[in-house]
C-alpha cells in the first residue's frame, strides 16, 4: 500500500515523541508499505514564532510571516528524516517547495493550486521514504506561503490525492471521531466509519481533529482518510465516500456549537430583494452567517432570523444599523446550536421528528430549526445545550 | 551609497538586539543609502538545532542538516524585515534561494557558485530594503545547502560583489582588528585600515571577526570591507586593496598562533622526491601543514621540519610512521608561532632583522623561521609567546 501519514504538533512535540513517531513509521514500512510522511511544527513552535513577530509589529507583513512560520515544519521534517535514516530507513526530507506543492499567493492562508508529484514519486521509486514539511508551499514565482489553520492536514490530503495513495492517516492526540463530545456525554462511542458529508456536518466534533477544508478536499479527490492517535494503537475513525461505508447508521453523531449568536430582525419590509440586501451587506462586512429562517409576517412585513459566530456579533450589529432594514433588532448570545447528523436520514423519515419530540420531552424550547439531507440543526437556549446533547444521544441509541 | 550590512549572531541575539539593529539600519537608510542586510541566526539557535539533531543520530545526513540549519537565518531575516517595515521602511525578507545565491552541492560546507543579482536589484529599484538570510543558498537542482563556518560573512561579501556595492559592513561584537590581541598586550591599538593580504596573514587576530575565506573572496571581488561593532558607534577597521590604503605602516600587527605543533624528521635521505613523498602523504591524510624548513645535512642526509595544527599531530605521527622516511622523529607541542605582518615590509629592509634582534634581546630562542613578502613568522617555545608578542609590539611602536 502507498500510505500518506500526517503527524500533528503534539505527535512530534518533543525528541521522545519524534522517536516514537519514527518507530511507528518504521513499523509500517517494514510491513511492506510505501510511505510519505507530512509533519507539523513541534507543538508550541508556531505560537513562539508568532509571539516573536508580535514584539516587532502588531501588523506584521503576511509575506514575512510566511517565511517565519514555514521554518517550524522544516525543522521537524529534517529531524524526523535524520531519525529514520539513523534507524536504517533511507529517508529524504522535503520542504513544501521541494515536494512540488504549488500555492496561490494568498500569504498566511494560501490555497494549493496543484502538486507536481514527480519529486516525491522519484524518491519512492528508489525505495526511499519521504518526510514533507506540511503547512507550506511555494507560488509559481517562488514566494513561500503557508496554508493557514489545518494546513498540514491539507498538505497531506493533497499529496495523497496527487499520488493516488491507498490511505491518508491523520495522527493527532485523540483516538478518532466520537458520536458526541465525550466531555458532555461519557457514553459517547468512537465511530468506525463516517462519510465525508457527515464529517463536514460534525465539524464541531472533529474540528480539533480535522479541519473542514481538508475533509472537503479529501472528498473532492476521493482520498480515504483515517484519523487516529499517535499515542496508542487504537483503531481510528475512517472517513470515506458514503457508498464505501458498510453499515449506514440512521444517525452518526450529535454536534454542539457554542459559538453561535442569534439575530432577529422584526418588521422587515416583505418586498423582493430585501433579504438579498441584508445578506450581501453581511458578506461584504465579512460576517459568516450560518442558519437563516424567515417567517411570514403580517401586513407586508416579515421577521428574519439568522445566526452568526459570537465574535462577529459586534460587526453584525453595526452592519444592520447601517442598512436600517428592520423596525427592531434583537440579539441573543445565550444560545447553542445542536445538530443531529447521519446519512441514514436520507432514506428514513422520522429522524427530525424524534429530535423535536426528545427536546419537547425535556421541556426545551426550540428557537430555530434548519435541516439538510443529512442533518437537523436546532438553536436552543444555551443552558439546555448539554442536556439536549445527552437526551438526543440517548434517543438515537448512539451508545451501542 | 549602496551598502551591504551583515549582522552576526550576537548582534541579533534577542528581540532587543534586533530592534537596535533595525534602528542602525534605519539611520543609514535615512542618510540616503540603499541597503541590503545579511543576517545570521540568533546566537545559540544553530547550536540548539545541531544538538537537537544529535539526539537522533551521531551521523546525521548532511542534506537534512542543511534543511534544519538554514531555518535559523530565515527566522532572523523575517523578524528584522517585519521590524523595519513596522518602522515605516518598506523591507523585503529573502531566503538564500530568493536572493539568487546558487551553491554547489557540498552540503554543510557549500561554495557559492554565482549570484543572480536580479531579485535584490528589483527590490532596491523600488526603493525597498532587502534582508537576506545568510549562510545558505540553493543548488541548480533546488537543494538547500549551507556555507559552513563564517557562511553569513561569505553571503554578504558575495552579494556586495555581485551588486558592486560601495561598502560591505560586517557587524559583530568586537570593534575591529587590533595590532595584536589586547588580552596579551593592553596597549594594542585598533587599526584604521588594513590590506586584504595583511588581514589574511593576521587570521589569528581576526578569525573571530572575519573568516579567511570571506577575506579571500572580498579580495577577489574587490569588495571594500569594514568590520565594526553593532553594540556601539566606534569606527571599525577597513579592509582594502593595498593600493587604496593611505598610510602604509611598516608593520600592521603581531599575530600569535597557539595551535601549532612542530615536527622534525632527522636523517631524511637527501634525494630528489623525498620531500614530495612526505607532504603528499600528509595531504592525503588531511593534515594542514603550515611552515616547512629544510636544513642541509651531512653525508647525503637532511633534516626536515614543519608545523601542523595540534589536533592533527596524532594523524601526522601515524602518517610519518607509515612512510618511514627518516631515521628519527621529533614532536614538540609546546611551541607557538609569532608573526610580524605588514605590507610596508615589501619596500623596507630590516624588518625581519628587528624581529630577530628583539627576541634575542629577550633571550628567546627562535626554533623555526619562515618569511613572505609581508610577514615574518617565528616558532618559539610556548612559554615565551606572550612576552615575544609584547616585545615585538613595542619594537615596532605599534602603540602609537
């Protein structure tokens, strides 16, 4: 098998950890696999560099930040290659540039344009292993750029896609994706498999494990992912195409997003174009609107509700005052969004109904509802958030 | 003026030091100069990386060491560019690759093959300053390589040469080149000017300030150098072509080299080719022979003496036993080499004589003598080394 392994910051956070990781890689190599490794900076290093830069400027140039930040992954890749070579496994370290990762010029949050797979393939053909510095690439004109949050995952997925790898293993310090946050519901179970789309909807469960953009890219390139811990030998969670999942449970997980605030505009003129005006303004001002609901109102007026991230609420207030499109504005920060996610919903009715019944039984009022083919999201009062998660986890029997 | 400034590790060893350096650069820029800066890694960083690598291998691959070590200078260059930009001076950081520094493939001790000056010139034309990561370059095929000890000086001199800069300022933590080591002779004076050739002969005085290879390159490219301290505003020492030196003192300085051992071969057959055989063998075994003297002996035999670095004495013993070219071998580690250096010697006779007289007056026996156009070197007993330096410093009136 050709396997791309990605190790995050905590997995390579010390000399001892790098040695452990080297042993894990060596084991897989001895089992006959061809291996490409993608590494993050040692944990803490990137923050240290960001802090150093902040001593010189509150608005450091993004181009220079990229030169600065890309050094952390270079160090890890060189050290790991040195360790593996010393263990008798010929290994070549590569920077993002040397690994053929070509990005656009958006410094500190670049996108991968394409990957020239020849340099890595050349080393693999010689029987060598390759350790690539994640998080970074180079533009067509030679500028170093980093890929932003979750960038090393993105490097790994993109490389796996370009090489047509059999598997992309994402190693972190958690075991995989759970049916819900185990800190809220101790009975939460680790999932064996999950579809790309479910994973995207469960972002709040997996955000620390895997960023949305990496899952999207994996889906696009059809890269089979598994997220596992580098601290034990437990099996992880596979993230696959829906059609490759053996057993399709009705519901895969319950997500909770505590970073939402609800905005209600009352007395909006019910005329064509008014909603477009509101959301165009918010988009221009950089606000990420999530759920949107509109109720029919009385006498040519309507009520419009939507949610935004809590830290974008001030911007939202200003934006709404600027366009003055409603008679009154209401904001509620004390809400959470609870979501029930599962591909099984597509073929089974009644899933949403169970969710509403469950919350009603607990006496929890649902303030907003939004549904997709594989998800039911409900905005409720913040104080009932954890209760709702546990009740729903129970209702869908996710603990067995 | 177009000035290339190079700052060593202690000069950029902390946030505060980098800020001081930024102020110094800004001052020169405000005076109307175009400036290219070359920086080393923050002091201690390179050693830290070397030590990290040693945790994984006692024989780390040189290619990966270069990836590892080149990261330190990247960090400094980015930080300094961020600082200068924040002060209102548009500044671009460049890696060795981006600055067009092309090296051969000798990892960890590469040579600069050539410099493509276009990238730096392009930025200078826009009025920007450029901060280049020293110590590193890239091969024609994209491999990162470092330049070995004194590599950042070499980067600076090579860039100054390629840009035809008016001056290359080497900033360290010492004020310049002194007539002798001030720890031995407190009356030592800082030199205003010195020729490239004298500087090369005075290597032992300037080694910590400037490596031989950088002086050689400066001479070859006719780069006007000045070494100064970044910790004060004292004038430094200019290193120039001999013809550009205003006042040519008879003697510029007294150097002492404590790292020499004397080897004497007695009873060497006095036949053609025997000396060649001895020194070919030593060269093959990697021994750096310095002074060589041969005395005419008696009855077809001769005595041969030479000096080698102390830490190469064991190799030398083995080499001499291998070829068995003499009747007896003598080794003396308790010697030093004291040298009187000055371009004025070329046109004035009697300089060597003064040296011999001075040592004789002090009762110091001279064991070996070697002279060049601008230098008289004498090997004497180690215990008289410092006395000899002070006496010679006095004899040539170097304290005024």
